[in-house]
């Protein structure tokens, strides 16, 4: 959880300091009338996060007071969302319906005090009598009923003697109150409906404003945290508790800004309309902003929590750019997932001078990802490439395969086009090509120069898969409903071909399909006979190209490499650099784009590379940390040099310091200009790789977290990341992540 002191945490700390609260107890109280969405994720993150930060507890409570809309399936969806996001509600899930007898007693107490009455006005009359913002309301003539008559009517309401809407129970407060919520608010209504838990026991159901504050009190909640639309309800919250003299201890309500995201609707009513009208396949449709939808699409809980952390906790409503959420998933997956090759629109290539077959060894991860692993890619005479990786009459700046221009097969050989085979309509059916035996990647001794590499698969071993490419569900930034749906939000590709290493029986598998984006094996429809992959997110924000607006929602406050608005085409020089960076040097397209478009950055990068040939790690530091400094200073004002950056990277490559510590060292370099080696020595930042120093820390963390150890051994292997993270946190980032990963894995066997 974040340790930043937002205004809610400041309140909690002050309450603990003053002795107002001895223990922090929060709650997440959703209505079980729909599947939870990303807005609920923010509330989960805040309520469970604050409780965790201050060693308290967060209750999961179902606000099940409307029997006409609630269902057990929604309860299970809410539980699954909380658990998937990594939070624990303890032994019990709470239900407001469990408190119905007690709530009824509290209502009777208010009636006896003369603070509540049974009203028999119609719904239209109640609305009319309420008044307006500038005009006081008028109290119902039924407010004069005696205590005895009100008690009798309320009991008969409970017994089911009246029809829906015939009577209601109201608080007697102030019909001229400036806060219209206080003009004799409704406390109970008649509902002859089957309740999914209480069955047919009750014919009256408490309203939110009555049930919520009392449920908080019954559960011992200290801080009742809700969104801003309930700000005016706080007066009722306090009135009920104060009038009933429920003061020690009593909860208090605090409000924060709800989450709004562009190109998204988060009204459960509108989401339900999409589901019921068949516009989406269900609550877990990967285009929906539901937790179930994100989960099925392949989002990770870490990316959603990071997103919630980045947007922070505010007091005023605003709209967040959905690109920030997409950045978070992209940033998370970039460090985790293996790279494989998949051809979405296959074009056959026959290599005429190649005979037999071989396997090419290729890494799963680029150099800057702290993970090992490789696979064997089968290579044969017949392969497939992407159809748009060959153009017969290419435009200027096209660097892939043409009749005159050779290209490298990723991880493999350079090939040259010799003949183009077409059908009677002029459609290209096949490319006849030759390969250059001496050009194999990693041991190239040829004199042939190419400017890009393309993905490919072997025809004989490739597996046919279905690819579902998801885009934003709505075409407008502020959609109203079905009329604003994006007709291109789903594209199904049935004949894509993938390398065999990507076909796995392991669940929860994600890949980066090189040059395509991040993909996830569909957890419901994936089978060996019909593998199905969902596109999680592209390698960069494609919508920045589609929109030409100059004024839009706030952009992510994170490293930003996509050009706002319409993307300006690269110059010829920039394109050459870009292809060099993505091809020969193996940079990802986002980093390559940043460097190629900025002359100062590319020159700085080339200078650093000339000292230390570590292209990927240097590129990441230059495109992010150095680029950030250049926003504030001119190149000649920087206190560090390209040589010093190379020296810093070499310490990372040699595992003297970790990547996390490298960022800390860079910050010091930027301030003082001191040599990175000297900074590391002076501050004692050398990476810890000695198992004898790491193992005691692991043992201590295991001892503090026996429940998580048991859960891991019971099959929850996702907790490996938790233990590794705790070790790194304990050592201030000094522990070698690879060593920690290996030691934790061994200890948990």
C-alpha cells in the first residue's frame, strides 16, 4: 500500500494520535446488484489499504436492502474481486440483512421518541411537499399521528398488511432544512419481494441512509469512507446516530472523489443495460470496466492497484484518462511476460535454398527484464510472415521486406525476396525467397545490411489460434450509453498462427506477441483444440493517433513517450534510427520512438553506448530518467555525463547494484554530479547477493506471514511475488532480485 499521506490517512493518524480511536476499522459496503467495476476497485484499494496501513481491519459488507435487484451471483462476484485484488476480509462476510431485526428495533425506538412517523402520502405528493432549493418544504398531514398509531401501523407494515407504496416510515427532522436530504428522509419502505437471503421473512426494508450508519455502528466501524455523492447524506448519518445516542464508540463518515474515466461508463444501471441487451457477452466481457472483465481480458491485480495508487485520493471529482490505466497494465506486463511470435495475417514464404529443419534458440525476455528463460523456435523451408511486412511497391521509409530490400527474420536469418506469386486477381499468395546462411542472428558474418526484423512462424509447427482484439467499448470520451458504442470494439481473427512455445497448459498465461501487444489465454474458452487469446493492451496508445483534440482529459503523471494528438510521421533519419534501435539493438518500440525523435537524446544514447555496449538498459535510463532531466535543463546544464550513465549501467549489469538502487543513484548524480561508483560506496548501496545474508530475512518474513506461507503451499503461487517484494522492501532494494526469487522458491518447496 502507498505510504503517502493523503487527506484520509491524515485524518486516521490524527484520530489515533488523539486517542479518538484505538483501532482502525473500515468497511467496503457494496450493493450486490451488479458486478463490481474499476470504481469499486478504487474503493477496495482505499478501505482495505488504510486498514492494512494502520494494522486495523476492513469488513466486506453486502448492503442487501433492495430485494428486487440483488442476487447471490453478485455477492460471489464482489468476493472474487476483493480476493483477486489481494485483500482479505477475515472470517466473515457481513450482510445488512443480518441486522434487520436490530434495525427494526432502532426504528421503533425513533417512533417512541417522536422522531419518526408513518406517512401515507403518495410518491408524487412526497416529491411535491419536499419543496425546492429556494423554497421550504411542507410537512405531511400524517406527521401528526400519535406514537401509538405509528407503532401500530409500522408493525402492520412489517406483517405485510399493506401494499407496496401504501405507507412509508419517515424521520421527523426539518422540512425547511437547507440540506434537502434532511427534509424528513425516508427510513423504511414496503417491498413484497423475495430476498435472496432473508427469503420472505420481511415485507419492509430499510433505506440506505438508515441502514448504513447503523450497520457501521453495529460492526464497530471507525471510519466510514464513501464517495462524494454521499456528502449531503452525512447529516442524516450523524442525525440517526446522535438521536439514538449511539456515541461510544461511534463511526464518522468521510468522502472522497469517485473515479471517473473517459471512454467508459461505470453506472451499474448502464452496465446492466449493456449486458441485458446483448451488446456485450456478459458481465465478464473483456471490453467492460468490470473487475471480471479486466480479469478475463488479462489485466493483473498489480496493474489495477498501481493505477489506483497513481491517481491518488482527491476531494474533488475529475475524469482520469483511460490511457493511464492502459499505461499501468503495459508497464506491469513489460517486466513480467515472455515474448513470443505470432502472425495475425499470414503470408507464406518459401525459402528455396533451405533444406531440412533446425531449432533456433531465442530468449523469452529482453535484456532489461530481470528474468531468465528461452525457447526453441522451429525453422524450416516454409514459414509465414505478416502480410503487411511485405510490400511490392513500398512507400518511402518502408524498411521491411520488398522485392529489392532484404529483411531479418527475428532471432533468425536474413532473407531476400526472389519472386512474388499472385493469383489471377493480382492478390499475393506467396513469396519465394532465399536465406543467407552466414547471417544467423547472434553469429552474423554476412556483409548484408538490413534495417528491420519481422516476426515469423514455421509453417509445419505453427499452431492455428483465434485472436480477439479488443478496443475501447465507446467511441466518445463522455459516453451516454448504447448509442455511443464503438462498432469496432471487437475484432476476431480466426486464422492467426503462433509459435509452439506459446501453447501451454499453464493457467493465467500472458505473452507479449512481438510488435503486436500483450495477450492472454482466455480462461474460459481456451482449449488445446481451439486456443483463444485476448488482446490485453497494445504496445503503445493507439488512440493518440485516432484523436486530434488539443484539449483532453488529464494525461498520466508518469513517464510519457507517446506524442499527444496526431502523431507526426518520422523523418527519414528518425526512421533509420528507430529501425536500428528496434532491430539490431532490440529496444522496445516505445523507448525507440522516444530516442529516435529527439536528437539530443539519441546523441546522448550513442555516446553512452560507445563506452558500455548495454543497449537496452542504457536506452531505458536515457529515455526515462535523462529525458526527464532535459525537460528542466539544457543538455549542457546536466551535472552528469553519458560516460557516467554507462558506468552506472555497468554496475547494474555486473549485479553490483539493483535496478531499483540505480534509480536512487541517478537521482543523486542529477543533483551533485558525483561519480556513480563513489555514490554507491559512500552510501553502502552495493547489492546483496550472499544467500547467508538473505536467508535470515526470508525466515523472518515467513515467520511474520504464516497464513500466506500456508496459502502458497496450498496452491496460491501468486504469493511468490509478495514474499520477494517483502525481502526487497526490508533490504531497501539492495537484495539481488534473482537470488531472492531463487531462495524464496527453494524455501517454499
